[in-house]
């Protein structure tokens, strides 16, 4: 398999394990089991397990934000887009359970994993920037009034 494809396969498997079972369950052995390779291949691409856990979390956070952005974009008004985005980030439902648990797990794991801590903060800042963009668009469209 081509190097970039193999790396992505490993990352996808780690993201799947992280989302389904928690980031703490992402190990070279567990990821290798998912894709039918030896753990040494996983560590060849991700020498430190923290790098793999962080990359998996970042991939999932981007995917979640893309889902929320796509749903919000389907709304006709700025208020609708903002409501949709807020609901996407804050809703407690069975549809959102996996992502909510992922974030809780990432916040907990970040206490012991400095590289993950940096990534969690960066992803939170990207979420804030996304919300700021929605508000700025609402102002530009004249739907939100500011003094």
C-alpha cells in the first residue's frame, strides 16, 4: 500500500477506535488489530502513541465541525445558521453521544498528554472562529444589530 494511504488507514482506524471506545483505547496493538497488521507497522507511522491519539482526535474534530457547518449552511437566515451551529455543538442526544464523549475524553486525556492538550485548545479556538464567522455574516447581512 502507498505510504500516504497506509498512514491514513492507520489514522482512520485510530479515529474509529477513539470515537467508539475512547481515546484511551487507542493503542498500537488495538489499531493494528482493526486493520489486520502488526503493531510495529502502526509505530512505524506514529512513533509515539500520543501523536496517533492526537491526530485521531483532530481528524474527528474537523469531521464534526464539517458536519455542523454543513447543517448550518442549509439554513436560510443568519439566525437559523447560528441556532443550527449552537445546537450542533451543545445538543445532548443519542445522535451526538459519540462526539460529546469524545470531547469529554479528550479533555480528560489532555491533562496527561501535552500534545493532545495543545490540539484540544486549537480545535476549541477553531470552533470559536467558526461561530465568530457566523456572527460576522449575520451582521453583514443586517440580521444581527450591533451598537
